[in-house]
């Protein structure tokens, strides 16, 4: 049921975003617009990006209830960054429809503020997440990332002064800001990928899609800078909004990332590996049930010592012999250690006993009930 609701919400975000983009074609444009058709297309693409990003952010914020405070803070920071991106694109809608590209709002640099806020919030959120799962890397160093990013921005600014083809006052600053955003998001993407490598199987799909989306944002920002280097208004690639396609692709990646994130509470209560009727508890029931709940642990290294008994038994397991009473007790002790960890010590969320036990086999669930 929860899977279906989550899927339906993601589909609605995509469908409504496309519908809003279609409606934007009916907006009147300024008489001074050089190419009305191109303006409508660019407005439609920009509106689609705005709606996808805003919908994704709202979906992430609404799906935080099951998680612990620190993870909620991390995802809120990421969501605020995504909302800031939607603000970047909604102002482009105004600039396009009202033909305000040469206005003080567009040329003063004030429109760049949400761009800077975006990368800062997303990086801060991913960095906090990385610290929660004890990811240690230079990409978590604010000084290293900020220093490298400013160096990239300075180099980009100097290059833009010499070779930029887009003749507009302040365009060098815009390109440098794009470089700042791309660099910050690149490091955020690296941090997200390192989280993906370190985190438990339960979270991997959600983390993998989030990492892909953040890397996509970095590529899109870099593409924005490169496009501004070489193309000017009057070029069809820019005027018709083709240069915004990377942002659209990232929008759909973000929708998928939010879908996987919202699936986590539903997946936690999934059926055990050997769904079916309960019978005599076999050796595989013990082993599979323990492995199923171990997959829920966000920091596998923390419970690794508790699994020594499981490793010892499985290394000497004879498929033709039943487990001894001592082996069964050792496996039960292992199970209870992991269950207790998930209910009390996991850094990302608190699992209920019912959620954990629903991941075990029917026969093992009966055994737990009897005890």
C-alpha cells in the first residue's frame, strides 16, 4: 500500500510539473521580446524545472517523520537548497516573459543570490549526513572545499575576462558563480557517493539516486558556465531553452531520489526472504532472518563485532546437519543484539520491533513470538 502511494505521488509530481509547464505557454510575453515562440519555449522549460524541483523538495520534507532529528536536519538543508534552485528558475520565467534580461534585477547580480544559497545548503546537508555515518574524507572539510571552490571560481573569472563570447555586463561574475556552484555540488556529490559506499543496503538505493542527482546538478551548473562562455541571446540553443535540458534531466533524477527516500519506511516493514507458511525453524531461517535485519543497519561497521558468532557458525555449517542447541542460542543472541541496536542505537532512524521482525522468515517470527 505504501509503495503504491509513494509511486503515485512521484508520478503526480512529474505530471503536474509537465502540466504547469504546458500552461505557461499561454502566458503573454512582452512586446519587446525578439522571438515570441522562443520565449514561450524557454519559459515552458524553465517552469518545468521550477515545478519539478519544488515538488521534489516538498516530497522530501514530507517524508522525514520516521527518521531521527539529525537526519531530518540534513535532508531539510538539502531540501532548502533544492527550493533555492526553484527560486533561481522562477525568476528566469519573469525575466523571459517580461523581457527583463537587461534590467537591474538581472544585471546587478541579485539574481545570483539563490544560486549561491543553493550549493551552500546542499553541501551542508550532505556533509551533515556524511558525519552521521562517520564518513571521513577531505570532501567533508569546509576549508578544503571552500578554498578549492574559490580557486576554481577565480581561475574561471580570469578566463572569462579574456575569452567570453556572451557580451553582457557582469557576465564574468555570472560564469564565476556558476563555477562556484558546480564545484560545491561536485564535492557534495563526492560526499554523497562516499555515503553510498559506507551505508547499509537498506539506504543504498535512496543514496545512490541522491548522489546521481547532485552530480547532475554539478554538471548542469558547469554546462551553464560553458554555455554562457560561447553562446549569446539570438542563438537558438539559448533562446529556445535547449541549454536548460541538463536541469530538466536532474529534475527527474530528483523526483526518483525523493521516491526512493520516501520508500524507506515502507521497505522497512517488508516481508522476510522466505515468505510463506510457518513451519519448523530450519538453519536457513536463523541465518536469513539475521542477514535481513542486518541490512537495515545504517552503519554496518558498528555491529560488525556482533556478527562474529554468525560468521563462525556459517563457516562450519553442514547442510546435512541441524544446528546444535548451542549454535541456535548463539544465533539468537546475535539476532537480539542487532534488533536492540536498530531500536535504540542506529544513528538515522528508530525501528519498531514489528518492523524489524517483519523482515524475518515466518518460521523465525513464530519462534520469536514463543520466546
